[in-house]
């Protein structure tokens, strides 16, 4: 029989004393400051309204002498980790303050206080907004589920407001650092939100299905290593709200050192960085059937990795925070080999479909080269950006001898010199003279200027 867990029960003790394979039914209500280390085969099944929160409620605010509001007596325990946007350091501090489920912007200088911001020094918290009629919460617990157990199931839960450091997850199927990794975790039909670092960090053969992963501080999903991971039918939205530098690591989902990763049929939108990003030695990646919209950086980004298929995705409105030199591409392949991109609809991004070759460190297969990039049978539209391949250290082989090619693509309302190849900006005739899309198509939308 499953063990039922109410908000007044000692959840951690129940897990610690239960045998492997035990199922827990988590009753409705807010279960605060619970940190679970599952055992093999355990299941955690939420009922409607069951929430695991890493935050405490804070009350007894008093007006301060400078017109703000303050609370004394809570010492800061935040870890410091991460790289923030230029001119900002607050993202590094892992504890967050929330008013009515909105994460406030943490400033590190009291002079920068203003609406929607907070400051913490010693045991004194200061806010600009009147908190007296609001629900104010401070994240203090580090994780909801973490460890190297195998075959763990998490279903039907809301997991929120954990003070998890950057690059780690509120749900994490691994021991922190270089510790052992759990296999076969399934997270489904759940919501993961408002955690400081990543919402979820995957392990070996992790499956995420129908999970709403949103408004986390750094990333929705952090994937480090693992074979056979699947992310499907999830919504990954509005992550990187704590001000991390996306080029360091932030946005919707980022995966490193994976094999056989499948990312399909997800809605990925409004993230403060790339929507979907495989970076550093990923093999046999499949991106399929995703809708990727309005992300700050590239929509789908495959970087210094290996064989991948990117097919039948709809990619629109991405890259307008990173427009220079094809970094605003809806689909971007950087210094990666054996990638096929086909059947995608790529519209209204800062750039279209791009390939980039830079001088990067070698990987397990030798030099990270943009080679055998095959872009075909896509529908591409771009207004002011570009489509094609660029390089920045005199590597002409990326254009002449590595099998990179565009074939049978359809260009919709693409006018002027919108193609880049071999250091030149070309119009459609020049693009075909360069040997690209000799069987491609160009069409105009009626009524478009």
C-alpha cells in the first residue's frame, strides 16, 4: 500500500525509513522545506493541489528610515555561483524572495533598490514594495529530489522556490559535483517553477513528459551526461529570470555530453537564452516536432557536438538578443559534424538557418569542425538577417571540402543580399552561383511589400 503524506507529516523521515520501491501519495497543500533522497524504485505521486516548496513565509515587516520596508533576524545562507549579465552580480546568490509568486530582482547595492527589487545584508532584508498585504516567501531549502537512485517516478507535483545553485536542479537525478548518477527517472504531469538555478537536471535515461517548466532563475532543464534521455510534450517557458549571462549558461534547456537524446513535441518559448541547446560533445541528438518561439538567443542551437537530426520543428521569432554574425539564427549549428536539418518552418527570426566555424578546442573525435551539414527541404523566411555559413579564423575548408550544403529549401519573402558564404553576402543568384539550393524555390507572399 502507498504511504500517504500530509503537510504535517515528516516526509523526509518517511522516505528514509521506507524500503526500496515504496510509493508515496502526497496530499494537497504546501509541503515546505522538504528535501528528498529517493531510494531505487520509489514513486512520488501528487494529488491535485500538492506543492513542494523550498521557501518559508516571512512576516513582521517594519518601515525603514529610508522609506522602504525591512525585516531583521534572518541570516543569509546563499551560495555564490554563476555568471550574470553585464553589470550585475545578484544572479550568483541562490536565495530568492517572492511576493505573491513573483521572484524579485536581487540587488547587491542598497542604492539600487526600487519597485520589484530586494536587498539583503547580514540578517536584514529590505524591499521597496509594501509587503504588509502580500504573501512574501524566502527560498531556503536547496533541492526537492536529488540523488543516484534508479527508476524513480515523480508525477502530479508542483515543485517550486528552491534555492538550488546555478547548474543544478530542484529535481536532480545525480549527486552534486562529479558524484554518481541515477538511471531511469521519470518526471511527468508536473510543474517546476521559480527555482533559482535549473528546474530539472537530468541523469541517465531520464524521461520528462508533459512537464510545465517555467520561470526558473537560470535554466528550465540542465542535462549533463546520460544516454537515452527523452524530453517530450513539455512546455519550457520564461526561464532565466534571475539575470544569468546566457552565453555562460542560461535559457530554456541546455544539454552536454549526452548520447541518444530525444527532444520532441515540446513548446519552448520566451526563454532568456537559447530555446533548446546541445553544447559540448552530444551524440545522436534528435530535435523533432518542437515549437520554438520568441527566445532571446538561437531557437535550436547545436554546438561543438556530433551527429544530430533537426526535423519538422516550427521556429519563429528567436535570436533578437543575439543578432550579430548569425548568432540570431532560428536554427544554428556551430562547429559540429554530421547534422541534418530538414522539414522545418523557420520564420521571423533574427537570422534563418546558420552554420558557424570557430577555432574551438578538440573533442573526443578530434577537431570540432562544421562538416557534413545538410540543410534541405526547409521553409525559411527572414527579413533583415542572413542564411548560410560563416567562419572567423581563415578556415576556407568549411566552404569547399567538408560537405556542407543547402538543397531544396524554399525561401519565402527573402529579398536582397540575405545569404552568406565564403565571406561574401549574396543575393539569390549569387547563392546559387556558390552551388547552394540549385533546386531550391523562391516565392513571394501576395500583398507583402
